[in-house]
C-alpha cells in the first residue's frame, strides 16, 4: 500500500477493515497502541469504546452511523482522545485519534468554575436578602453543608462565656445552640474568631475535634476546615467544615473556595449584626422621641394623638408632653409644639425642646420665663429651625380644673363648654428660636365637669382636601366639629378630630398633626329603685 498523507500525520491514525482487523497504523498510533499491527483484531489492541464505534460504523444500512452526539470521546492510556472516522472506498475506516486531554481538563475546570461562581452568586443573594442574624447563620451553615462539606458549623463571636453555634448536617436542618466552651481549645478556632488567617486543614488533627463540634450520628471525622467569617471592621465569626473519613480530604483549592464563601457569609452576618445594633439604638432613641400615652393624672383627664406627615414615619416635627405635678395640689404642665420642617431632622429638634422643657420644670408656674429660657437655648444651639409652642398648666380644685394657657406663636387653644360653645383662649406670643427677644401673654380659664380644652397644631387646620381637594380644613370647621363634642371624654374628642381630619384629607399629602385634650371629668352617681331597676348616670 503506498504511503498516504495521514501516514506522516502528527495524530495517531489507525485503519481497520470491515471485519474489524487492523490494516495499518502510522507511527503515532504505534506509540499509542503498541500491539497494533496489520492483521491484528481491533478488539485486541483498541479500547472497547473504539471497537464498538468501528463495529457500528461498519454495519451496512442505516446503522452505519455511530449513535453519538458530537465527537466520539474515550480514554486511551489514561488520556482523553477524540476519534474522528474517515470511511475509505474499500469500506475500511481510518480512525484519527486527537488527544483532547488538555481541552477536557480546561472544560472541566471551566464547568467547575461556573458552578462555583453560580453558587457564590446564589449564596450572596440568599444571605443578603435577610438582615436577621439568626437567619444568616442558618443559611451559612446549611449552604456550606450542602455544597462544601458533610457538615458545617457557623459560629458567632462569644457573648461573655457563651458561644452561639448553628450546626447543620448535609440534608438536615440547621440547629442553634449556645455553648459554654473555650474556642481556644480547638486549634485554629480562637484565631478565626479573632479574625486571623485560617490554619491549613492538613495542620488540624481530626482526632482532636471536641464532642460539641461533631454532630450526633456524624461518625469519625476525616478532615476539618476552620476559616474566619470576615466582617465590617470586626470579625463576624467562624465557619467550620467537616468531612467524614470515607470521603476525600479537603484539597487546597477547596479551602480557597471555602474562604470565598466565608467572605460573603461574613459580610452578610456583619451587616445583620450592624442592623440589629442600629435597630436597638433607634428603638431606644425612638422611645424618647415618640409622644407619650396620656391618661388620667391628679383628677384631670388627658388624651393625645400624633400623626406624622408620612405614614412610613413614626416621628416628625410635632410633639406634646404632660409632666405630672411633683407635689399634690400643684399643676401638671402640658406642652404641645410644632417645629418648622418634617421628618427626622425636625424630630431631633423636638427632642431637644422636650428635654429643655423637662429641665425647666422647677419654674413651670412661670410660662413666660420658661419660653424665654427655651428661646435662648434654641438660639445658642445654632439651629436654623424655629418652633411654635403652647404651654398649659392644669390643676383640679374641687370639681373644677383651673388652666393657665400661654402661646409662643402657636394657635390658641379652644375650650369646649358644656352647652357646646367653643371659646378661643386669649393667649398669644412670639414663636420660639427665631429672634432674641420674645413676648407672650398668659390666659386663665376654668373647666367645669364635662368641659374640655383642645390644644392642636396647624397640621389639623391646614389639612387640604374636602370635596374639591384644595380647601383647608380651617379653624371655623374645627370649631364647628368641637361644638358637637360637648360632654365627650377627652379620648373621644381626640379620636373625633383625627377622624374628621383624615376624612377631609383622603390620601392627599399633609403636615404633621398633633392634638391634646384636657378635660374636667364628670362626677357620676349611680341610683336605683328598690335595688332592682337599672341604674342611671347623672352628672
């Protein structure tokens, strides 16, 4: 047979006839398949996958094409080859064998890298979707157990002598426990919790794993990885991965990948911890800024409501307080005000005003002096905002509640008499925090049983809405509404005002709204005839 071009090809080329016997092979094929010689059965010199492909290709009819997708691949001598057939005129087949080992390794590495990237992306999405620390620890342990090890432990920094640990077996649910253990007893764990670089797993003897670290029913530990969970400025904890003895030990690249996962888990846990700390701080501050719940104090009924300008906010620029009298027989002090602006910045100034008024309580009987000192304090704090304020002192004498009312640029309080008449208190003054010298006038009033005094902010009267959508609620409409509240308890009057304002507004934007009602309680006597008739209340 004359030499053909493939005889000098750098690829191994093997020719076999329709009967499955080797016809010839080039030098490269001879090196790959040393037993290959003309006349030798292909089954004696070639791997099964190549023999099966040759038999299928040699069959006559529609079965003459191998049933494969893409190039035919198989292993020869520990390396991966692609086999490309060429059918010759005499029916024999020339098999071109192309070494695909390196390409196969690249494909496998690329596939693994894509899988790891997808896992890390999923881990980031799942971990960062929650700002709950316990949830982040659960997800960290569960994802690590499912994809990185046979079991995983997510450990948060110690709280005193107690160590929060979430343990998860592959296929199981995470379990939280709080242990009184010393992390320094486990090689590498104490360092990881302090944020030091991880100790290579080959340096950790699995036999030294303490009982608390090995889940129940796990069996002998074959390999351990301990890596820190990096946080924002401070360590977020540590991650422990466990493999059983029957499984392969952690490879170096697996430890590196575990650190990449731990970096994402640590960031999520750190963010959750920071959020929890900020929420705690916010709640503490919010309790100081939120208006108090009012009730019956020293024989006087108080009620109040606050509605911020935005439904998603809890605080704003309107505020009120009731300071009970320190001594029996003295007046309780009520303050209601409106700081220029809305939202958190306005709420910060309301907090300062409320704290300042609280510090000035020893001079609560002198409203003008309190307002003057408050004005000086606001001007010295370099705030660009100002406030309006009304002070009310209320003390019960017999069945009557005596009032002193002083306005600092604020709408005058309204007094509801027993017959439904609504009076405007004769008080006026300069707003607070705008100019150095202010003035104010104090009015006196008395409330008979069933009568009330209403303090409110302009968010009520300036509420824009109604049938046409652009009319102000206004003082006159408020007075008419209050005239219908004669004899109502303080709580009922507050709810009625808030309801009317809300109906007037609809879903339109509005300013902060605050209302405080001071009422002289009715005196009720229960009477009955012969002890059998229904009682009645009389004023």
